[in-house]
C-alpha cells in the first residue's frame, strides 16, 4: 500500500459563536486525518463540507492574494490558506483557530471589519495627481518604486490591524494598514498632496500613536513592514514643508525621463 | 492581548513608567521634608532604610534601568528604522538591564545585610 | 429567513472586479448619480487580484536587445528610435491566438484602446515596474510577437484591482459588500433588476434599476485542478442562463499550462516570459517538438496540450506522473527575486520547491472561461444569435463573451478586456440612463419566488452531500471534457451531469441559520456549476472540430468551412438539453483572413 503522506489524526479546535444563538464564544473540537500538504484552510474546508456545515469562515483565492482568510491560529494572526496544518500542531496534535482578535464577531471566524475599512477610506487611498497630466505615463524611476518598500503588495487582509495593541486599546487609531497605504501615497512622486496627507496621519491618532510594538510586522503574511513606514511618516511629518517643496520640484519633471543612475 | 516580545516591552514600559512616577512622588515627599529641618528629614529617610525598602530599591533600579535602556532602544529604532531584529532588541535590553541591576543591586543588598 | 424589501438604484452592477469597477467608475464619471455595485465577497477579494503576469498594450517602451535571439534580454527603446510593436501586430496576435474565432471588429477596438487604458491606470496611481528611464516596464508573453505585457513584478492584477477600487470609491460608488445575487429579472426582453441575498443577515432584497450589469467572472471551479478562487462558480452565467439569456462559446475553457502540481495555483506565464523552460521526466525541453518557433511562449492551449500529451505518453514527473517541470534556475537569483517574487513564495509554500534552486512541479490547470454571456462591443447583452440586444442588461469581463478571445485567450489580454469593455459598458449605461431610461415595474413577485426556493433548499431533509456532488462534477468535467475530448467521454459527462442534477434535488444544507450562511451559498453555487457545465459539454459535443482550447481526438482538425461560428446556447425545456444556435464571426477577409495556426 503506497504512503500518500497522510498524518495521524489531529484535533482542530475552532472558536464558534453565533450571536443569534449562543450566549458567548466557545471552542468546538473536530477530528481530521490530513495529508502531508493539507493547509489549515483545506482542513476547515473538509470539516465544513463533511462534518459541520455551520462552521463559518471567509475564503476565496486560497493562494494568499485576496486577503479573505486572515485568522488567529494558536495565538498568532495569519492567512490560513498558505500554511501547512502540520506546522501548527502542538505536542498533542492540536491546532486552535480563533477569529482575528479585537474585532466584533459576526459569526464563528467571520469578524466585522467596519472600523478597518473606515480607517482605510479616511486616509484617502487613491492617488491625487497634479493638474498637469502627460499624454503617456508619469515617469517614476525604479528607485522611487523601490522606496515604496513593497507597500503596494498589501492585500488588506487585516492581520496587522487586528494584532496591534494600540488598535485594541484605542478606537481612533488609524492603524498599520492605513498608515502603510498613506506612506505609499506620500512617497509616490505622482501624488500632489503629501502635505495634506502628512497633516492627516502625522497626528496622535496616526503615526504618533504607534508604540513600536511590532506585532504588525510579525503578523503580515506578505512580509511587509508597517512600523518602518510609520516611522518614516513621523520623520517626514516633522519636515513637512521641506518635503512638500521637494515634491513640487519633482513634479516639474514627471513627464520627462528620470535621470538614469550610474 | 496579542502576546509578543513587542507587547511585553510595551507593557513593561507602561508599568515601569507608572512605578517611576509613583516613586517620584515618594521621593519628593522624602526630600521635600528637608524644608522642615534635619530631624524631619532624617525621620523620613530612615523610614525607607528598612530591609523591605532596600529590596524595593533594587526593583526600582531595575525599573529605572530597564525603562532607560528601552527608551534608548526606541530612540534608535525610530531614528534608524531598525525593524528586523525585533525579538533580539527586546532580549538585548533585558540582558543589559539585568546586568546593570545586578551590578547596582548587589551593593544595595549587601548594605542591607550588613545592617545598614 | 427574514422577509424581503425593495431597493432601487439607477444602475446595479454585480461583481466588483476590474470590469465591474471600471463600469461603475465610468458611469459615475459620466454623471450617473446613483451607482451600486454588489459583490458576494468584499470587492478587494475579487479574483482580478489573482492575475499575475501583466496587461497587454503596444506601448513600445521596450525591445529585444539586437542579436540576442527570442529569449535574449530586453532594453528600453531610446526616444526617437523605431517602434517594435503596434496595435495592428497586437490585433493579429490576438486573432491568431483566438484561432480565428475572435470577432475582429471587437478585437480592433480592444487593442486600439489598450495604451490609453494602461496610461489611465498609471495616472490613477497604479504602481508598475519601471524601465531605467522611468517608463512602464514590459515583458514577453505567450503568443505575443513583441514584448507588450506591462507589469508590476508578478502581481499586476492585484495592483490594478486596488487602483480601480480606490478610484471607484473616490467617485462615490456604493459598494454592497457580501451581497449574493440570486436571480435576474428579465421580462419581455427587458431587464428590470435582480434579487439578492444579504449574506450577513440572510435577508432577501429585490433590487430594481434602470440598468443591470453582470461582471461576475469566470467558472473554473467546475474543474478539479483550477487556478480559480473558491468564489469562481460562474453564478452570473448560470443565473442569466436560467433567466433566458443565452450563453456563447461555453465549450472554450482555457487550461493554463503552469498551475502548481496538485494544487492548480497559478504560476504566471511570466515565468516563461522571463525565460523559464518546460521539461519532462527526461529533462527534455519538449516544446521543441510541438512549437519549434515559439517554444514555451506558444499560446496556452497549445502548451497545455503539449504537456498533456507528454503526460499521457508517460513522460510526466511526480509520483503519479501527472506533472511537468518548470525550470527557472537559469534565470538567476536576482531576476527571480525582483520580477517573480510572488510565484517563488507560492512554489516554496505549496510544493516546497525554491525556483532558484530546483525545477518547480506544475500541471495544466483550468484557468479562464472564454465563453460567457454574449455582448456586443458596447457591453450590451445579446438575446440571440442574430445579435439583438436585450434592453437594460449589460455584461463585461470574464463572464462576458464579446468575443475578443475566440477559441483561446492570450495571456495579458484578460486584464485588458475587463478594463476596456468594463469602461465601455459604463459609458453605454450612462448614455442609456441619460437618454431617459425608466425604472420598469415588476409584474411577478421575484422576491417571493426566491424566498420559497431558499426555504425549500434549507428545509428539505436531504441525504446527499453538496461537496461530494461538486467533487464528482469536477472529476467528470476534468476527465471527460478537459484538455482532450471525444464523443464517448462527453456523452458520459452529460449523463453524469444529469445524474448529479437529479441527486442535487436531495442535497442537504447543514447550516440552517440566517446569519452569514455560507453553507447555503455553497449549495447555490454548486447548483450553478451543474447548470453551466451542461452547456459546456453540450457545446463541446456539438462542435465536431478542434479549434483553440477545444481539442477533440476524434475531430483533430480545424474546420473553417463548417465551424467558423460561435455557439449560442439557450436553456431548453426542463430535462431537455440546451438549444444550440450559431452566430457568425466578424472577419475582415482582406486584412486578417483565416490562416493555419502554427507557432
């Protein structure tokens, strides 16, 4: 008989809660025999489709680009679609899955992200270009793209927001996700409003509320660094006017070739 | 709470910060009594020579030292945007603080044990 | 379930990916005040974000370095130098890629609009990879004779989606996030609205609008190995079909050559565009035998068939011999980290192979649906093979069939299609409304009808497992209507689908609650899979030729004399097969007459 790589039976403990029915959240245990490469999402899918259809969670792409499936596994936030189940088993072959912390629970592993999206909208995530738009593309050098520190990779999954102690204790804090997005727009040479943006986020509800706890970096499934972005925003906010002047200068040559570095 | 070295560092910062503020009040209470003359001052000062307070002094030293080193760490991190050695930073501060606390705490405890 | 109510908007768009968001933003820009977009998942979760390699346009920013061959390096074109690309070339590549089934007038519109759309994305703040002098970077892609894939590392779809979503928000578009469209109201050739389920509460809503647009995406989840998200269950296509709207060219399903082995997760064509090789178990670059000129950069249907042939003839890799190697080691560490970071992460996470050090096991994966709801180039849905438009109903993106991809789509043309035709549909809708379109009164009570349907689904005791039915469907579609087809297997598939539809009547929904019931959604989605799968197989069975992605071992040749036409399928009587009719292809016989398709 060939070995298809299956593992011993594991226990998947999932936090359940339906506010319409349950008084408070509780942990429910399911048993499952996974394959070697079964991801945590695969496990949830198997449980939902063959054991308990009521187990509810969000998911879509299953390859870490849509951002739906961020949850708390054994106390840590992560996407569950690209992590092997076997890597997160404790010594008793158990894994504990809870919804993202600090957010109101809609049902089981589905949380209410209204505050998350409100903060995203608040910092105006869209580019605000200058009035002078060239016929072809704005010229942006590879170095200027690199200066964004991969912020464009952010999939808005919420793992960082929901890991942040400041978010947990302060309802008004903008949050690492929105600050990272704001950072991306502030540093984008095509944005004509870095001054306004810095005024909006360079406050004690924004970049100055961060306590450098670093949970966001630990949680990010894309390896992004919101703390570094926030620290940059702090430094830029202190030199706002100089930065605005530099941006105005840069925007004079957005239609022409950038100088090629030696 | 989401438990990471970063969170523990934050929590300790808050706790030591509050402890230091409380200490400050006590300190002013003691030192300020100098206004009332040498006797009052010495009375108050002697209150805090008891062994319990000597041990507390070691904790105070730990709090001051940890808070200071963590503060310096934060200054460095903010200025130079050092975000990739997060857990190491935390442990480094802990170790440094521990060393200085021991270096300073041992004399305090010896002083206490030798009857002041 | 809680009772329903009625909501009205000027425009309702179902689907918040590129096509839906472009239509919404454009309509808003043109002055339509009340634009609503429904999405069964949050807009930023739309599958447009999964596109990786690039979006096509003949920008002429980049050219091959002279005398370095077809796999050599690329360099930026100095200002004033000869262009290497043109919309005419892009058009020819697309027509040839479509195996001459694409409507050439629509293709011309699309390729001509391409540069403008890319520049618009860029002006809207989209982050692209850049040439040294700051222009948008381009790479080679399969089936394209010039490097015209404009890219952002290997997550182009992701940056495009976020950009257009932000802009739609900026223009005041209302997003109904996690509202699931259940039904389309079409009465007497006029579309009047939809019925939708608010997933959060389980409440049904009847939504009326002057114009309804579907941008609901593709249907890869009908197959076992697919690059598609769980969400891609072709709901819009099935719902439209059930409402009497025809579907076109459904049999043309693209299998992407490089999905991760056993998972089907997309490994962008850019892997090959940047120079990657495909090798079999003997380490041979077998594409030499199938497409000596273009090799790994032949169009996807050809490469997938080549891979499948290698696998069928015993030269596949992996413990079950069903895989092929994608070898990128020679690209070097820096290029992979710079240009293909996401696919490297995926390969490591899912199959434990680092492309820098070892070949990655891949296999063909169901990827794109060329077929869908037929439209003209303005996004209006057609009611029949004569091309008469329905009033008030529009479609764009992967769920639509214009047709610009014909029998096979070239990579990077889908992001382009969704953007261009989404925008065009938005304009058409705006004109329709501003010309005085009226909100139509409903005659029946579609809300009540749908309420009863859901009630019936939830209440019946049932003994069949929904997931098992879905898995059996996927198996039969993959094995019997996959890359290689023949009459016998397709007949078996149709029979199996019929049996599964019967079994579905006893399918059980385990979750009975109203709140966020994704078990109910899964059941509805599975019923949709069964609905349109039948149309796919029926069209494939009827088409006795091989063209593009539709490849039959019993009819291996392309037959222009009899089959240079689109399949149009209408829903038949209950338990009757789909009613097939045929629509001519628009061909410019002087400029682009059909030729033999060789690479």
